[in-house]
C-alpha cells in the first residue's frame, strides 16, 4: 500500500539517504592528533532512536550516530574489512563427481 493511503500524508522523500553511500561521522574525541571524523558506510536508520546506522570502516564496527555528513554520490567498493565479515558458504559438490575423481586417481 502506498504511504499516502495508509498514513494520510505524503512522505518526506528528501530525508531518505542512499544505501551504501560514503559518510563521515563525528568521533567527538578531543585528541588533536586524531581525525575529527571517521569514514563510514551508510546502512540505514536506527529503529530505537532518531539516528543513522553506519559501518565505521576505520574501527570495523557497526555504529549508531546522529552527527553524520553524507556523500551520496560516492559508493564504496568492497573493502578488505567487509570481505572478512562476509561468510561464503562452501560450494556443494555432486557425489557422482567425487566418485568419478576417485576412479580417475586409482587408474593413474
């Protein structure tokens, strides 16, 4: 059902952000040697507070943040930290193929 039919008003679309875009969250640290913001990837909105859910690339953590600046035209390419977090299931093999390879090995 369209939003307008359910809630009786037109949704405010400009508030929506591009999923997976680059963003920077304020790290609120007072250390002058550290950067003031951490590079993140926008993942969505918090369901419990008025905040954003972002993946902090530098810390490797999923964070809820309010003070976020978005670069919606920039999408991050796969990052080594993210690849480590994704588990790929093993490729199933056909039992018939296993038997055939065993027969080939015994013939050699």
